[in-house]
C-alpha cells in the first residue's frame, strides 16, 4: 500500500517529481483501466476492430503488424484487446463462434463479466500471454 507523501495531491498515477508511477492494480505497460461492468464492456466488444482481432485470433491467423501500423492508436488497442480475449478463450478451452458483431455470445459475455468483476474488486490483472505466447 502506498503511503501519501509530499506531492500526494498530484493526479493519480503520478509519483513525486513528475514521474509516472503505475497504480498497484495496473500493468506498467498498460495504464488504461478496463471495463468494470457489462455496459462498459459491451461497447468495447462490439467495436469493429475488437471483433476483427478476436475473429482473426480465434481462426489462428498470425498477427498482422503492417495492418496494425495503419490503424489509429485507439483502434490498435481495440484490435489487440480482441486478440487477447480470444487467446484467453482458447486457454480456457472455449471455442466461441461469433457470426454477428452486434450479438455477443453468452460464453464470451460470461468470460468478460468475470474479468470486469475481478477488476472492480481490485484483483490484479491476469495476463494470458504468460500462459501462451504463440497465436
């Protein structure tokens, strides 16, 4: 637990002297917090780039870095998040068929809700890339 010190009135996520310090519940490489409930998560899952990343990863297609370079930073994150969730599904033994982007399959919804609940409870993020790095 971090004890407030001089400069404690700074914006969350920043340490003294203007240095960025990761929050205890975030990864040093990813300071963006994820969804805490289904309403927030549904919006992210229905995004076209998320859907594309998910579908490509579930099909076993390799990561297309050239395509990623042509996307905006926000769309890159969405695409990568789709691939990450697909990897997590595969690691959990879930074979999810998702033919329509607007209709999220129940098994995927449950997996995402479980992640959101853990995040809302303050649990540390589990990184599926630690388990399996080949996609």
